[in-house]
C-alpha cells in the first residue's frame, strides 16, 4: 500500500499551495470561464479539474487558499495521520468507514457560527443594530479577511442596477386570495433598518443571526420578521447585487404572528432556471398524486426598490404535516442537497452517528425516531426482493414513494434523488410509517447539460456521483482495496488528485451513457433520461432495492407512463405555462436584478414546439414536454406494460 511521509507531504504542499490558491478557485465545479466545461469540468483544451485534496485546506470555504490557510496546512496534514505513525495511507485520506467522500460545505454537517448568545447583551434572544454591528466586526476578524462566500457561476449574467421605486400605495391589494394561489402576483415590501442590508445578510449567511425587517403585504404591516439569505448554489454562485434567495421568519419576534396563516416563507431566485417556473410547475403536477410544497410567484420590493419576481415555496414544517396528515406529531428530516451527498437511505450499520451526519432532523430529536430510520434502512438492505414489498408495507408509504420516484425521473429533476441521493424530505408519522416527499424542485423540466469528455465524470454508472466509483463485489473497490463508497485510491500525478483505477476516477478522459454522468446529460439528465436509471446503484436503495421487486417496478413504470401521458401532454401543461408567462412577463422584462436575460425567458416559455437544443438557455418548456413525453411513451419497458 502506498504511504506518504507526513513531513515530506507537508513540505510538498507548502511549496505548491501558494501557486495553487488561485487555481483552486478557478477550478471548482461551477466555474464557467474559458476552458471550463459545465460545472467546471475539464474541456479537452482546458486546465485539469480541481483537486479535492487541495479542497481540504480551504477551511473557510471561500474558494481560495489564503495565506493563513497555507500556514495551517501542515497542521491539517498531521491530523490526517490518524494512527500517528508519521505516514499517510489512502485509508487515512478517505472518509471513515461508512462515510461519504470529500464533503462540500452543505449538508447537515455544515457548521453554523453561533453569534446570538455571545452578542445578545440585553438577553432578548436576538441582536439589535448595535449588537449586530459588534457581531459583524467579530465575524470579519474570525474570517481573517476571507470572503464570506464563493462567487462563481455564469459570467454572462445581465448587468444589475437599482430597480424602480415602488410603494405599497402603488400596488393592488389581493387580500381575498390564499398565499400560494398560482394565478396572482402579490408584492412583498421589506424594510430594513440599514441601507447595507445586503452586505449584512451576506455576512450573517452561515451564522444563527437573523436580520429583522418590517414586511408589508396587501396593506398590512408585519413587524419584526427575521430575514436570512438561503441556499447553497443560489447564494454562492450569485454575485452581490444580483437576486439571491431569501428566508423569512414571520414569527421571529412575535411567535404568534402569521402571514395568511404561514410563519415561514421561502423566496427562491430561480438560479439556473430562465423560465422561473420549474418549482411552480413541478409542485402543480406532483400535487395531484402526493403531498408536495405549494409554490407560486411573488414580487419583492426592498427598501422601496423592486427586486423583481421570486418563486414562493411552502416550508416543510408542522403546518405542512398537519395539512396533509391531520397531525403535527411525528418526526421530520431534511436531506440536504450536495453533489457528493449520501442521503439515499443506504444501511450504515446500527451506529446512529452516520445517520446523523446525513439526515438533519427538523422535529424533536428522539432516539426512537432514529431507531425507526435505521430499521427502514436495514429493511431495504437486508430483505430479499421477494419479501421486500411485504416488509415495507407497514413502515413505508410505498405508493407515495413510487410517485415520488416517478416524478423525480419523469420531470428530470437534476437536483433529485436519482442523481444526488439528497434534496428530499422524510416524514415518520405517529403510526410508524415513513413518507418520502419532494423538496428541491428548482432544476427540473429542461434539457440536460452536456457531459464532459472526461474529468470528474469519467465512466460513472447512471445516476452515480461523477468521479466516484461503486464499491466492488463483497464491499471492495474495483481495484481490489477494501471498499468505502465515494472514495478511490489517491494517485498524485500531474493531472491532480485521481483515482488509481481511473476508469471512473478524477481526470481521465472518458464518457458514460447518454443521460448519465458522462453522457449528454452530464449527470443532470435530459429528455432521454432512462426511467430505470440507478437500478444498480447502492447509494440509492429507494431505487435499486425497491424497484428490484417486479411488482413495484411495474407500478412505478405505470406511474411514469401516467405522468408522460397526462402531465407532460402540452394540452394539459401548455395552458398552465401560458398563464404563468402572462402573469410574469412584464415584471421579468422590468426586473433589473434578474439572473437570466429576458430573451431567455421568452424563448423557454414560448409555445413553439421547436427545440432550441444547443443554446445556453436550453429548449423551451414545450420542447422538453413534447420530447420527454415521446421518449417515455415509446420506451420499451413502458410500451410492454399491461393496459390499465
């Protein structure tokens, strides 16, 4: 087994880091500068892909390696030497057994910086202007001058400028319509105490500090609403001055305060979605078959200036549970989105620690809730296919799961379970039955972005994490070493950190199947995404185990057929798109903070059937619906289903 001396490695790293600090920033996935492929993957004429090994030293997650981080690199290397033998083996570079590989900044493990308790001098549980000023100063010192977040993503966004002035007297009151009614466009007015509210929200993004604002809706004022920037790519990929996603806690100061019955609002900037409709359409279509967060559109005005249209999405909380299940009891988990996530419900053994790292409990933390979750994972893993349906029936809403999986793939949710094993919600009801529910619906119903010729995608199997291999038979890696999902033997070569077995590793040119990580879908799918993607992927037992049962596989395919035949029929979907387009078109054109050109909105929401494949904004929604519907209804596995 290859071993690396910690002292020699420290010297090598310290020598190369000063030259690598800007390289790391330039090569993180998502960088769209010349020479980069989609999400920063390598083009044939571009530089090599970014190194997850260097990523270990980017401790403040700002996309660069600072002088302070270079100084601390030797200490980080010493910590890698877990048995203190002066050498680092591949096993020590990898995650502990049962854990996923290199972690991004997201997920339940990300650390929230606790500032409220430290700076709350008057003890009221929140920070006023003076207290926040002191907290920001302290935070800036802790960051050693580092930037609070990464700024990457498309470099050709529209330029920004202050939006038109708008006052509550300028807008019509819509007090007779529910908060999430799709055919109305409310205006939400936010008034912050400080003019530099945007910088303040950015500074406190990864902390427990909420910034209070007065919110006015339909002529009624709601004081003391807590506001935070939310999201990962929707924040880190969006420069200051552009529209960022917002979270509003209506009950921040007054725990009885509600806005049309709701205490939390999620306002999404629709990053990467020129139609701005993905979340709203997904919610509309899926709601006919399973509980799903409601969604519509709102216009946001901040300190008297328009910030344009946002998607307004319902929170997964007790209110949501009460509406759909008639109780507020039970356990709720959020499975945070991350390209390297491992929240697919695979069995990790009986130790709860591994599950806590992957699933963020949002309800009261009870040991019995975790034991039930472990039991579900164990049942999925250990039960033979011929007995699995009967074993799952008392502990899992199986038909709800099949609808969840069907919409995930039929609408090609590129943030979905099929590709990331994350970005969904789990509810355990008081009777002990689990329910799997959609969460992130913002990147669906569009053509998959082209996959790279190699680099991180390699030859990963359908639905797998780009650049990571499945464990081989018997829990071994394909290269014969003891296996741990999500990690390969390191090989320090001139192309960066690569897997020794490079068939599916970092840096080797190659390609995968269409619609998969190495093919035209680029890991994000496309109109030809296979409905049975991921059936051999151990990271996703809700697909690989459940759909291995012939009867459940047939029911799943019948659900996919129903979605294709009805939901994707333009006679059904077209009027909804047209209604949303008419509601938004003037506001999108006037929006000075939008993330995509107005022309892209017009193209993607047009009624034309012709595909715009190959253009940056992708095809029209109609192009997607027509092509996806045709592909699914013509698919061999769907055509041979019995007639209903």
